[in-house]
C-alpha cells in the first residue's frame, strides 16, 4: 500500500500529546521487542495461517491521498481493515474453540474514548465497548521509529508517542497497541498496572514498514493480526507488571488424557507432541 500525504506541522503533534497523561509514564523504559518476529509468531499461529491466510496489504498499490489524520484513519478503516476482518473472525473462532469459550465480535473504530479526554486514534473494540487494541495515529512528518534508535541525540521527546499509547493501555487494561503512520506500523507490548499511572511500566516495540512483502516477511497486516490474536486470548489481554510477561515462543507441557506428554503454545493453545527445538518450556498450570 502506498500513501501520498501532505505534511503537517510538528506543533500539532506536540499539542495532541499535551492532552494525555503520557508525562506520567515518562520514566517507562522503551526497549526493542526482538521476539516479535515471524519465526516465533508462526510457532503460535502458523496452523491458523495455513488454513486462513491473512491477505497481503501490499497487493493494493493505491496511491491513497492522505491529507490529514482524519483521512488517514478512514483510509485504514476502508482499505486495510476489510482485509483483516475475515482472518480475525476465523482466528477468533479457532481460538475460542480451543479455549472452550465464545470470544467477542470485534471491529475497528476511530477516535474511541479510553478515559475522559483520551481518545485512541484507531481501536479494535468489541460490541460491548471493550478495547482489545489501542493506537496513536500520526503523520510521517511528525514521527518515525528511526528516531528511537538515536534518542541519545534527539532527546526523550521521541518516546512521546509510545508513552502516549501506554497511557491508553493503562486506562483500558490492554496489553497490546500500535503506532500507525503512512510509512510504518510500530506494534507494542506494555507491562504495567491497570488504571495506575504511577506504577512501574515497560514498553517493547517493533517497527514494520508498509512496503514489507513476501512469503517469509513480517508485514503490516500480519503484525496487526498477530497482536489482535494475542489480545483476544483472555489470559493475555490485560496488563501484567514488568518482568512477568512470558516469551512469545513459550510452550507448556502437560499430560493428555492417555497419559502421554504433550505440549501447547501459551498464546494460541496450538498442540504438538514435539515442540520446536530450543524453545522455552514450562509445565502447564494445573486445571
């Protein structure tokens, strides 16, 4: 997907940040989310993807004219989410069957209220108003993830979009979110305490460019589908304190009804009698 966009002044970016409690999370460390890679994620969801492929957004070349944030959000809703809607629905059905539960129907909405004056630019939200993904939407002229790599020279201001969306996560008790620009999506996992901005927090991030494509490539559409699936699992939806998040490639060991040792992935409950070599393994919690 290719965007043509009109530059907007950075002052608008700074003004919108001032409306949030991002400053409350300014001490939160920001670190690369290196485990968010195609190998780890396919361990969890590869069987679902083989049955219900996520369409490649790069197939839609555009260009789409984006002359402001409102138009950009609408392009996302009109052009990207329809490609993700069916894979999310089918993935939700498979996950719900494994959990023995009925999971909610979700859709993408823009400018949803997360707490008083805070609004999430784009949100994955259920029919009853529960947030499963929250986001910050910016123009590429306002911010890009390469600034995070040189924060030593640019200052802490480059972390503001991440702190901002972390505040949304604390307000909604939501673990996963993203920052979206016409150039990339930055997916994030936050650790913290729901509704308490004064508690320790940690932010992990992974940037994926819109032009990423190919059969063995982590794309924007795949990245968003992966974090949607993670958040739709009730065990992984809410926040947990820093240091308690589990590795993405963790498998759980258990005894099947026949007494045979088997394994299931902690995110997707995908089952196997032989997990991938070298992955972390823990005993499954007692039922």
